[in-house]
C-alpha cells in the first residue's frame, strides 16, 4: 500500500498523561491503571519501564467487510486500549540469566493473572559464501514461532515484533541486532468482541519493540502510515487477511472525530466530526468470535468470495484487468472496487496519488446497483445462490491451475458454495451507505433529529445486509440489536426513547453491536439494554459496565516516554 501525506505524521511521543489523553479529566480517570502497570513492571523486573506503548481498539460505525474490497469505511477509536510497558534488559542481569541475553530475546508478562510469563527469542539462519565480504551477505529473515492453530495472547505480541525485526534489523550480518527486552501488558479491549483487540495488540507490540530498540530516537522512526502498513502485514502472520481498517483507526484516530478511511489510490484518513447529539453505544453479545481461528470458514472465506466475485464480474464485463507480457497474460487479484472503477470509466493507475473522487464513486455505485449486472454471479442452476469452486473458475474465465495459484495458494478456505452474488451485492450497497453516512455527517444543516434518523436508517440497513447477504451476524447479536431497537418503545420522561439504529460492528459472527442514541438518553438506553438482553441476567453492575458502554472517539496510538 502506498500512503498519502495525511498519514505522514510521526507517531506522537508524550511525557505527560494529560497531553497523551488530551485533557486532565481523562488523564485522571486512567492514572490508576498506568500506576499499577508501572508498579507491577517494577515488581516483576526490578526496574522502571522506559516506555509505555498505547494502541486503542476501534468501533466501526458503518462499512463492514468492504475494506478488503478497497472501499472506504467509517471507524472511530475507542477509549479502551492495550498498554505495553517495556524496557531493554540491562547487561547487569546477564550473569544470572545468560539465556535471556541473546539478541532480541523477550520476557513477556501479562497483568492479567490468567496469563503466564512467556519467554521467547527470534532466530535466523544465514549461510556465508566463501568470497563474500561480511557486510554484503544477505541474511535470512528473523523467525519467531507462531502457532496459528492455537492462538494465544503472546502470538499477537510476536506478530508485532516480527515486523520490527524484519523491517529494522535485517539488512546484513553487520547490522545492529535487537536488544533483549522485558515487557508487561495490560488491556481493556475485550478479545473476540469486534472492537479490534487484535489490531490494538499488534500495533502496541510493534510500537513497544520499536521504542525499546531506540528506533524512535533515530531517523528510522516510522510515520503513522508506515506503522499501519507494518501492522497490517504483521496481523497477517496470525492468519487473518484483514483489510487495514482496524490498524488505520487505531493509529490515525483523533479525539472527537470519526474517520472516513479510504484505500485507493492510497491510504487516506479524513477526520469527520459527528453530529452534536450523536452518541454511539457498544454492547457485547458475549459470543466470542475469534476471527483467526474461524478464518477458514468465515473471514478469509469472505475475502476469497469477494475476490472471486470481482474476477467473474471483470470477465463478464470483458474488462482488461490482467497485465500482458508479450504473448503471456499475467493474472492478478482484482478487487470489487477496481472492477467498479474500470466499468464506470474512472479507473486510474494505482500509483496516481490524487485523492479519490467521491462524487464519481457514488455515481458508479448507484448505476451498478440499478442495473442487473450482478446477476452474472448467480449459478445457472435454480434453487441455490452460491456456486461451486469449479463453477466459479469457469465463470471467471481462468484455467484451474491458474485460478488456484492466484486465488487460493496463499489462503486456506473451505466451503461447498461460494456466495458470489450475495457477497458482492452487500459490498457495493454497503460502500454506497458509507458515502451517504459521511455526507449526512458533513451536512452543515442544523436539523439534528433528522440527521440522526437518517444515520440510524443506514445503520439498520447495514445490519440487515450483514445478516442476510454477508452472513456475518449471529442469532444472539440479532437479539441484542432487537433489544437495542426496542428502547424506541420505552417511555423516557414524556417521550419515547431515542435510539436511531443498531448494528453488528467489526468482523461479526458474535462480538459487539453499536447503536446510535441521542446524547440525553444514553443512560436510560444503557440501563434498558443491561436489563433486557437475556445473557446479562444475574451479572453484577461492575461486569455489566464492561459489556455496555458509550464511546467518544478517542486518541490514536502513541508512545509514553519516562523522563527520569
Ligand atoms: C475485521 C478486519 C477488518 C474488517 C472488519 C470487517 O475487523 O480486521 O479489516 O474487514 O473485520 O469490516
């Protein structure tokens, strides 16, 4: 991915919590947690940390499962975050623990008592040719064992570390080697909840290892855009081919704004202020959805289905999407967005750095959805909507070996039918809803109530499409959405509760919902959901507070540096 100047800013480094959180009040709210982290670091490692890396989770307001088709999405960072305290290990402990002083070795602790201490060390093998000078030897990449079949918390730490090792320590045998590091983690983003705990883990881990190795103090310090690219690549190491939304939101977020994140021609994040009375409330269905473990049947399968749909559409529309090398055609992956752009005549070279034209994009989407071009994605056989692998290959105009190489060699998926039509229809409709949602937020008009109603309508339509066409909801998530919407029937003072819309957020198949609620009704709404969602029955207020909460768009990833 190339990155526009919007993402060119450096990663912020703070030395006070007030600056980090943007206000004294928020800093005070979090101070105890930071104190505990520093205290425990001292207890476990016998010294103070030198840095704390922080990365927030995110809530996606609208635009689900379209980032990997390269359409824009609309997330905001939340206050919940992952903090990683770190410090290079001093040489003075080398005698007591020589094993922990190998280059780049890590002792990782988690503040949560459920997770035990992990010690790991990167390795690399390189062979020296006889007459090659030492500094010219290309070395093998660093390696860390990540067991994708059984993901544990430290897998995400390792995934973040991987990128640091291979981007900053790999050029030659004489390059500096990574220092041994101690880290301690704490987090408030619930795992498997659709609030992007995995991106927050990977981003904060990447930052912690960069900081501990002094990379922020040198000219190699990455920009926000570079950090996003490294973090996306890193998260793929745990087996998920995610689209880039989560990492962008976690890194670029600004207090008080949601982001319109677009990917073509380059990654770009536009801060968008939400209507004054809009508050987004997250509620956890308590159905844990681990997108890495279920990727084969769910997340990665959707990635392949949307890519397959794009290939079939391109073939049907006779679009020239492959490159030619003399007589040979070089097949490549093409996204639904690229097919739309080529079909509508606004496709430009990927290297073009101009920002995308949203008027053109919207018109292209509307025209496509008005016609019946998507019918070419349906099977010839009545009674089903999906196609078999053989049918998909034939419909895409490729031979089987080519198709398997380009579309399946890098990913493991399993299904009988690929639902090309339903997935593509969701993607195009959802992409249009995101643009409409953005326009309402940017509308300078002062009819707040009608704005909120329109935004809510888009959110409800998004949920229906996620459930019916993209099949990424869950019966319990649907129950929770119904509970949220039923607040509209409840008397609050002299009128009905003001909830405007509710939908699944994030990858889905469990996890959280996000609901749009009027600022004045937030408390009553939260109480209603806590009382009415059956899975919350019998829970303490303290637990419930972690499952249902209002969010205000917060600050993106950063590093805290201890100065004394
Ligand atoms: C996960 C992925 C994102 C995005 C969402 C669905 O969170 O990491 O890239 O695809 O699912 O919108």
